């Protein structure tokens, strides 16, 4: 799902560039009954979730949503030390990498440096909570996680770990983002988990 109606040529070219980069992902995920590149699936889910939650989102947010995980597989978690410090460094390096990779594609299709810098700031989540557009992007990231990835995470971890990650996800969202969770098409097991967190938050 690309959802490219009523957009400029450079926007369309940027989306196609992001998708071409993510189509190289050697890891696959079954979506719609068909194995597809994992990060391409994620990018499509981000676009679809943003369209549902904020159909009038700024172009920069739509771009940032599409390239949030661009070429993520090239920097695996296993290249970093175990533990929280290693994880944080990995996430920091990923954010910079995604922002820089997106900038190259945006520059190549004719975007100005101011717009490119804005997309990079969104991808890095600069000023989260203070910047409404960054918070919007974070809400979408959380919606996609809850809808498509939490059930698999829950199947692989104990209840305490699942409760912890769910609490963190809930805290990351805005009030509007949390309110919209009730309208998401969540797996039944996830819906019950979310309901319990919502009651105590």
C-alpha cells in the first residue's frame, strides 16, 4: 500500500527510492500470504497507519514514516555489546544512519536542504514530546508495534517482560495516540493486554 494520490513528483520519487532501498532486505516477512522484504513491509505498515490516524499529516511526516527503518538490516543488533548501553548505542547509530540514508535519497530527487533537515530530525526523533510532528510519528510507530509486532514479542518473552515493554509503549504515546488504540485492529490477545495497561495508566 503506497497511498501516493495527490502528491508531487519528487514525493513519489522519494517514496519509490525508499522502497527500492528496503526491497533489498534479505530478511522476509509473510504479509498478505506472500513473503516480502521485512523492512518494506514495515514501511508500508507505517504509511497505512499514518493515513488512518492523521490523513492530513505534513509531507515531511509522511516521508519520515516511510523511511523510519530504511536499510535497518545493515546494522544488526549483534554487532553491539549485550546490555542496555550496547542497545542504546545501537539505537543511536541506527537513527543517524536512517536519517543520513534518507537524506541521500531526498537530495537525489530534488528536495531542498531545509526539508531534508526536517525529515532527518523527525527520523531521529529530535525533541520528542516537545515537537508535535515527532510525537505524531512516535504515535504511529507505537500503533504499528501494537498491531503487527507485539503478539510475536509476547510469544517469545515472559509476562514481566511483555508488561514492561507495553508500559513503555503506552508512555511514549500522546493522549490522542492512546485514545486511537481502541480503534486499531489488534489481535485479541494484544487487545486484552492493552486494556489492562490502559486501566492502570
